């Protein structure tokens, strides 16, 4: 009876949190506040330091939820990406996803060492954790936030956010190994090549295999058809990860490949994965909000504010400039890409790695990362339209059919 009551209570609280997230997100859209901030805020209110009083401090569970959610979000993002639109910006995105991430990690690391006075390896670990933009945050703001960017810039930002997580993961894991003295430089270089190489090769190969399965072996029942697609996405990530490659990169590329194929009920399939991705975003950010103890944030308020401002105003724009200068982009496009450096769930999930590895000072590091992420999404997300408009890069709204009719000259 106790177990049944406990389960009923968990289901009740979960349902109320999901319902509140969906309803409050409508208000957040009107106020220009990204929904992800709302989800995270609700998690903090429901936590042990808030009125909800739910005690949750299991970093391993939060990390597991984050990984599963990111797999589903990245696959949905790849599925909904038009290859014809991203192909012209492919090498620009690759440069941002590799060189740009490394430069951001280095700059933030130097700032943490020189200004925050963190130990060198811990400082660079902080830089690595916050070095990549977040696919969930970028997709949410660009696709659901009413932001109207020119198509090429939108494609560049989405492709970058979907492909730059592996570099951040590699830098984070590598620095943890160095801190714990479990690996050397050559081993880390080999890990880097293996992760990216297998991620790219197996991502494209498995994407074509998944598309073939969905065309030839899919059941006629749409419910089972959608379930098969989800199972294939999870299988793609896990196979590549088990083999030592970047599962995140692979599942995004696989979704990109599948999205270009002629499939039955393709629009419904995309809608199914989009809904599932939103559900996972809510669950992930609620869980990460629960994991944070707001009472522990005031001690890092000054350090977190300085770090967030340095990342947003210096590290991200400078890394974009150095990564894209040879592509000869106009200055206003460089400024906009530099501003859209949204951080989200990925840095918070990565911040659980040193917690679980037992790195000294990992708890302070986690709180710093959380503060940086919250500042990034809250500051950059709501201002994106205004910045794009100021730089002359906002896409004009598409005229509605009745509006086009009214514009036709009288015969």
C-alpha cells in the first residue's frame, strides 16, 4: 500500500509539473522569456529549497535523463533540418563546432584562472563545460520562439548547435582524465580522432540503414511505425557510443539523413518526434532544476555573473570571429552569430561529469555552470529578435494569402 501511494504521489506531482510547464510556457512566450528558463525555474521551485520540497540530489539519474533527452532532441533536430539549406554553410558550422568550441574553452579557462583564481586544470575544465552552444536551447528559441532570422543564418546556427557537443564532451572528459591523472596527451588525441571519426562515419551509415528500415520493414500501424523510428534513434546513439564514437554527433547526422528520404507519413513522423523532443526538454530541465539548490548559488553570484558576461560579450564573439574570418562573412552576420551563443542543458549535464568522477571543487563548478547557463538563456534568448532587427538580419514575415490578394492591383 505504501509503495502504491508513493507511486500515485509521484505521478500526481509529475503530471502537475508537466501541466504547469506547458501552461506557463504560453505566458513566457508573450513576455519574451524562453520556455527553457521557465521549465528550469519550475524545477527549482519544486525542489528542496522551494515550496515544492522535493529533495533530489542524484547527479547520475539527472545525467542519464539528460543524455536520453539530448539523443531524442538531436534526432528530432536532424530530422527537421533541410540538407539543401545547411549544405552551403556546412564548413562554417564545422569550423564553429571544432575550432570555435576549442577557442571558447581556452578563453573562458584563462579568465577563470586569471580572474576567478581557479587552479589551471579546473579553470580550463569550466571553459570546456560551457564551450558548446546547446541544441535544445537554440532549436527552442529559433523554431518555437518566433525568431525570424534569414534562412542561411538559421541553418548555420542550428547545424552548429547540433554538431558541437562532441567537442565539448571530449574536452570535458579529457580534462577530467588529466586532473585524475588517468590519461596522457597522446591517449586524449586518439580519443578525439576516434570519437569524431566514428561519429561522422557511423552517423551517415546508420542514417541510411535507418531510412531503409523505415521504408521496407516498417509496420503499417502508425503507432508502431513511430515507435520503430524512436527505437532506431536510441539504437544509433548506443551502438556508436559503445564502439567509442560520439553518439550525439551520430544521432544528429542520422536524423539529418533520414529527414531527406521519402518516407511514409513523413510529416506525422516529424510531428511525433517534435512532440517527444518537447516532452524531453521539459523533463530534462525540470530534473536539472531539481538538482540545483538555490541556497548554494549566492556564494557564486559574483563569479557566475562575471563568467557569464565574459562568455557572452568576449569569449563567444571572439571565437566566432577567429573561426569564421576566412569565410568573409559580413560584419553584421558575425555579430549576430556571436550573440546567439545560447547555453542550455548540455553544459549542466557535462557539469555532472566531474561530480560523479569525484573531482575536488566539482560542486562549486556545477553551481557556476548553472548560473552561467541561466544568464545566457535569460539574456540572449529574449533579445535575439531585437539584435537581428538592429543588425538588419531579420527575415520579413511571410505574407498571408488574403494579404497577397489585397495587394493585387485592380483589373
